[in-house]
C-alpha cells in the first residue's frame, strides 16, 4: 500500500521529534521524544507501507516486526533495564487506535511505577467496562 501524505508513521523523517532507532526492509522501530515523557523507553514498530491495522500486514512485515521486536527488547534491556513489558496493537475506534497506521506498542514496565502490576487486562476487566446484556 502506498504512503499517505499526512500519516506520521509513513514519513517519520519529517518529524524532528521522531527517532528511527532501527529499521529493516519493511519496518521501523520508532521512539518519539514527546511520547517518552511518561512512558520511559516506549516505542512502536510500524510497517513502512501504510496499512490501517495489523490485520493487513504481509507475511514479510510480520516476520520483520518479530525481528525488530527482538532487537528492540535487547536495546531497551541494555539502555533502561525494565522489569517487564507491555506489548499491544490497537485496532479501530473501540480500541482507541488514534493513528490509522498499523503500529505495535513496545512499552517497558518498571516495578517502581504507580501502575506496576497492572497490564492491559486490568483496565479492560474493570466492572464499569462491562457491556449491558443485548437482547436479540
């Protein structure tokens, strides 16, 4: 799929705060200076081609995502020494996907953070997130 003119992940070179940490033939591992204000060491793995979500990645992009994920983990382990990781794809409005270009969040986690021990399931399993029973 071609690049989109106004997509921040299609043209990471245009954003002076965006850092391309690693890349391979189909993907980037990016860290954005502004986004790391709270989530120290966080980054995203994005395909170079514009795909709206992870369901549209090619087999080669999936493989290259895996390769960059392992490389990113090694890099983050050495630079930040996190105690764990949260990894995630958001797909669609209900999942809070704000940039419509597929991206895998790579978020180092630390035992001394206020929300340590609380991953994605914690937030999703809160009682106030339960849907009402739908009658058909």
